[in-house]
C-alpha cells in the first residue's frame, strides 16, 4: 500500500489544486455578474482496483501507468448548455498553468453508444518536496443531461462488462438522443432561462440583505 500511496500522492494533489482553480473560474463569472459557463466541478483519483482493471483491459504494464493511463486523475466540469462547453474549452486552452496534450470531441463526433462529452488531457505540473513532477490528468466537460446518461451507461457497463443486450443497447441509444434533444431545446430558450436565474439570484441576495 505504501507504494500506491507514494504513486497516487501527486495525482491527489493535482485534483485538489485543479478543483480550486476551476471553481475559481466560476467564482470570477459570479463576481462579474455574468452567466458562468461552469455549473459545478468535481474531481477524483481513480481507485487502485479500477487502475489495475483498466491496465489489464488495455494491456498497460504497471511500470508504464504514468505515461499511458491518462485518467488516473480525473476532473469533470458540468455546464448548463452545449455552447457553454465550447466556452469552457477555450478558457482551458488559454490557461498557462498546464499544457493540453490531447482533446477528443465526443459531442460533434459522438460514440456509437450515444456517449457525448468533451475530453481534454492535460500535462499538469505538481510541486513536491522532491521538485516538480508532471502528471497526466483528464478533464471531461459535459452538460447535466449528458452526465446523467453517462452515469447510467457507466453503471450498466460494469454490470454487463461492456457487452450490452440488444434491447438495453437500443434503449441507451434512444435515451442518448433524447438527452441531446433536451439540450437543444434548452439552448433555444437559453436567454429566458438565464434571465429567470439572474432574477432569482437577485431576489435571494435582496432577501439576505434584508435579514442582515
């Protein structure tokens, strides 16, 4: 276990730092009183069992984990609207505290399963007592409805070990299309939604000021 603790330590540090930085981006939009393309941010370090399972599936030798497994450290950015995803991607591209080494657009080019999301793999420098250590981390950017679908598909994938019965596969594909249509419909009334949310926020702040 000590070996794993040492191995995973920089990944845990990276997730903690990236959470603060990415949440800070949302906070800056709030300070500007403008719509934030970021709804919320989550992050995790892949459990040891999952690392070993994926390494076995992908044929990755354990000594090559740092170079070949890109999602040991994983961040997820949730957005309200599909257009927000592209805004977030541009914000990440303009940062200079990490390097983007790969990106995969599964929104414009969805997977055959129906999966949609935008993946960015970054090389992130972690400062340790032994000096700087660069690690790979994956950032997934998706809407709330995309995330709901992906979470369900992920659970079913474990149950069926990637081999879905035809009826389940068909229903998942239908659900993925329904999810994307929901995103499209919400985008059409984006202005109304943002106006209503801004009104609700102002009203809540006014009530808070009255209490104080």
